[in-house]
C-alpha cells in the first residue's frame, strides 16, 4: 500500500509543471511622502507595505516606482503604470482612471 502511494505521489510530482505560474505584476507610480511612502524607507514605507500585502492576498506582485508627484500621476494616467498611489479623491481625476460605461 505504501509503495503504491509513493508511486502515485512520484507520478504527480513528475507530471506537474516544474514551476507555478508567477503572480501578475502591478506597477504603481508614487511620490515621496515620508514617513508613509518613500523609496528610502524599509518596505518603502507602511503605505507601500500595506498595499503590497493586500494585493499579494489577491494574487498580485507589486513594484513601486517613485517619481515627482505630478509625473507619477501623469504617467499612470497615460497608461505607463497600472496605478498610482496615494491620492485624495477629486471628481476630475475619475476621468483619468475610472472607465465610464454608458447608461442602459
């Protein structure tokens, strides 16, 4: 019985892919906002750490790029980054990041 179990486990290991598929990467632009968000802080600051952990739970890897704030926004709005962090809500920003769908 043990021999059959070992053969079955060996077969599963040999037949399974060699490496699991890598989690998709989200590229996020941000500005310096110490002590919350900064390229110079451990884990790039608590905000980056929190965002990275929350998105990892959803199956994503996260890479932050730190730029001057206006450039971080503009590059994300132009689609060169998947997102930008951390901004306060303004109605005019929605047009850059939220897809509008016509009412039915």
